[in-house]
C-alpha cells in the first residue's frame, strides 16, 4: 500500500465536512438522498455515444470493429487483450479529467473512480483478479502531489473488491510528456523501456486490469502491458477513463 490511500480517505472526509452535499462535477447542491456525482452528471459522463473497438477502444463506425480489431489497431502489435473506456475525451468527461490532473484535484479522482467502478462492474466479464495502475515517474507524481491513475485504480479496486498492485510497475525513465509528441512512432519510441518490474512481483495466470486516465495512441498502455507480460498473466485488459484518438 502506498501513502495515497490514507491521504485520500482523509481528503474525502475533509471534503464531506466542507461541502456536505454537493455534486463534485457540477457543484450543484444535492438533496439528502443524492450522492455525488448527481444523476445528470453521472448519466452524461457514463454514456458513450459511439461504438468502440473491443481491442483498442477507438471510436469506430457501426460494424467496423471485431475481436480482430479496427482500422486503427488491426496492424498494431498490442500487448493487451482488450480495452474499455468510459467515454471519448470530450465534453464533460474531458473537463473533469483536466480538472483532476491539472487542478490537482485528488478528490475528483476518487469520485470519478467510484462512478467508473459502477459502470465497469457490468462490463467486465470475466472479472479481473488484480488492478494495476500505469505509474508516473516519481518526479512527476511528486510535482502533482498524486498519480491520478493510481487514485483511480485504488478507487476502482475498493468498489470492485479487488486487490490493487500499485507497486508492481515502476516508471524507470522520466520521458517527455506524450501530449507534446504527435506521431505514433515517436510516441512509441518515447516510452520504450520506460517501465520496470519490481522484484518479486507475481501475476502468473492472473487477469490484470491495467488502469490509466487517458489513452491516445495507446503507446504508453501498450509498453506497460509489454512489461507486465514478463510476469505471464493470463490476460491484460486496459481500462481508461477517456479515449483521445480524434478519428
Ligand atoms: Zn452534477
Ligand atoms: Zn481497434
């Protein structure tokens, strides 16, 4: 366990004290029976208006994807078996992710994680055995104060009653941020060998849910999955809050 879980519980307790019943997305006051996020925000955040590829979670046209993949991933060597997203990276979901990351809003990460768990619980079949967040380099999580993927993963794990192994993967290289790199090949090169496994890690025969906040070309998740493959898990399923491939 890292130090994030107790801090998160503390943060949440504090927020409940300061804002007794407010939607953490739209800030609307809630009735005594309502929980954050409010029904209308949760409906908007959890409704994906598009058909998605089961292999890479890209938006695709109707009937354009199969288990073999879609136009975006059919020729890609993916080290994960499937990918789920909560939605596309736009509108309210994009605003919430930007606020979570750049507003350093750890409580929002918790709120989103709990809501995401409700949506994922109905879609994950078979159920994973373990949740692994995509790590940030320590200098980056130190600067932000938390790793949003780890807070999301722990929140998911709590709700789905699964173990969260936040220390299996380590980011051993501080890479330039993928957001500033355009071409898929350059993004792939940027994260090559960026991850390492902690000694004594064991995922043999397990179904792993690999959690990240945003997936763009998938290079980071794919490199993390490639590293995890050394531990011979049965399956690696990627779960991202939002998919940012603008096609
Ligand atoms: Zn709301
Ligand atoms: Zn695809």
